[in-house]
C-alpha cells in the first residue's frame, strides 16, 4: 500500500542522496551499515526488554538504509548485485527485529505474545518469498495489504510505545500484524494462481494456411 508513495518519497530522498553521494559512500555500503545497525539494535536491546531505545536505534538505521536507492540513482550505480544485496539484507533485518522482540517478550514472561511475534516473522518471510518466487516464474505479484513498509511501521511504533509503558498496544499490533500478513499471503497466492490458470488455459487453434 505504501509503495504508492514511492515517487513522492523518491523526490524527498534525492537531494539527500546527492549530498551523501558526495561523501564517497557507495549504495552497497549504506545497505550493509543500515542492516548491521538494525540487527545490532534489535538483538542487542530488544532481548533486554529495552523496547523503546531498541526502536529508536532500529528506526534510525532503517531511515539511513532508505538512502541506498537514492544514492544509486544519483550516481548511476544501479546494479543487479546491489538489488540482490538490498533485498536479502531486508530479510535479515526483519528477522532480527522479530527475533529480538520474541526474546524480549519471553524474558518478560509474555510467552503467548512471543509466539505471535514468531508467527509474524514466518508470515513476513512467506510474503516476501511469494513475490520473489512469482517474479522468478515471470508473474507479477505486487498485491498485498501488508507489505514490508506497513509491517515495519506497525511493529516499530507498537514496540516503542510498549517501551514507554503504554499497555496492550504491542499485543494488539502483533495480532493485527499476524492477521494482515496472513491475508497478504492469501492475496499473493490468488494473484499468482489467476495468472498461472490463464497461462494454462487452452488457446484457440489457428488454422494452417492452405498451400
């Protein structure tokens, strides 16, 4: 859903990307630094129950990581390797966020909620894999009510508020995220199935021209 905002976001990030590009930092360096920062914040602070400060650190590096595309565009250094690195690093960062959150919830005796966080982790991986696999087969799979941006906003806002002592917000957000992720998986399965059935449908036979 938030992908519709990409053009506007790109216009905002382009001047920042130009400034960062002048420092000599490459897009791939930004991707790696952003991912390492997210992983460090998630696995270093969330398991300690520091949900607020963990969210602050993660959000800072998530925002930094958004600059890799802008720097790649203004420098003309767009590559297949960079796209692969960015996509794979996003999966690593997402896994670290939910794994750290799960560890922190287990440490605070909120075991049922930790299992919901685990489900959100797995569902998020399936959402991303479904799109990647569909595109590998030549199909489009851009549908989904809860893509990565939506999932990150929901979990980070809720974790930060939980760290400030706001009750029930994290539980509500994780259950909502579990439901939305499941629905998104269903949307992508249906989208690809429709395309696959259209490919397999019998086509009218074209008569051969007479000699």
